[in-house]
C-alpha cells in the first residue's frame, strides 16, 4: 500500500529491507489508493481465483495515520470482494489503535519483531529494537484478543547472526500467547546493506523447523488454520511442510 518507510533515509533503516528499491526503480507506486487496491483484488479474484490477500507497507508516523489509511484500504477491498485479508504493520504505541482494523473487517495481522536476540536486532533493525519487547507484547496480546489465536503472527528471521536458542525460546513465548511464530530463512535482497550475506545453513534450518513446528503443535497452531497472509501462503518458509499432524 505504502511503498515508503519513515526509517528509510535514516540510520534506523532495517538492514535486510528493500522496500523503497522497487520504487526507486520505477517498478511500483509510492502510494496505492484504496480504490486501486479494491479494483485489483476484484480482478485477481475473477481471473486468478485468489483466496486471500496480503497488504504490506512501510512504517508510517504517527501510526494512527497509517492505521486509518490501511483500514480504509481493507474496507474498500472487502466491499468489492469477499476474501480474507491480512495486514502487516509495526506495533502501534497504543495497542487499542488496532481496534480500527477489526472494525474494518480485517482477518489476520502480522506484527513483526524479526528476532528475539536483542543485540542482533539492535544492529540489524534498530527501530524495532528501540520499541522493545514490551510494545510488541502488548500489540500481540491485543491483536490476539481481536482476531483470535493463530490469526496473529510475527516473522522470526533465521540467519541474522542470532543465537539459535533465541528462536526456540521465542516460539515458546509467542505460542503461549496465541501468536504464530513464522520462521523464515534470511534471504539477501540485492541492493540492500545485507546483499552479500549468505542464507542460513540448511541443517540449521532443518533443526529449527522441527523444533518450532513441534512447539506449534503443542500450542495447537498450524499454518492451515491461519485465514490469510504469509503464514497461510507459506512460500517464504518450509515450516508448513513440518506440520504433519
Ligand atoms: S520498518 Fe519495515 S519497511 Fe521500514 S525499513 Fe524496517 S522492514 Fe523495511
């Protein structure tokens, strides 16, 4: 929706992120209007039978303004086509702001901390680290109240240099709160500060997928129970392949 991020031209930009690269390359629009998105969703449903929709954007300041815009996009899309919709945003300062999404008819939400290894997070995604776990936790808990368990997720990116236990501990902590830990391997994006870094070792991913999927099973969560979004799609992660129960 919004192809710009308030952190892009600052030292707080997330080092793995390429949000404005496609904009600089002229491959997209800075802002997609609710109407454009609704028309596109309708067309995609008619022609490609899409079953759910993911809406992403950069960070907006203040968060209230971003949430109002995104909620309007959700409302317009839902008016045109009846499919589950997923939104990804940073956790607002006041978690109650998330209620606007519920009113708009949103189905699932991603509030992405990326890593529970706070030293790594401070180096790779300083703005997210500055929020601290408390702000994420309060947003996750409010979101689970609004959308239900398994319908709220966070990315956990493996391969940023974090301690492996931080991912397993995170999955336990999140699962108990009803938040789906969406484990993904780091993939370097050309043009970003981490373009020359390598993805994590496949054996390390195998170990993590097994651990995290076991924890999800214990918590009664699975990708297929998610109504919309990255967890349901699963193209960026093999986690769903380990959910055999
Ligand atoms: S906050 Fe989101 S959009 Fe902004 S730099 Fe970080 S990952 Fe990219």
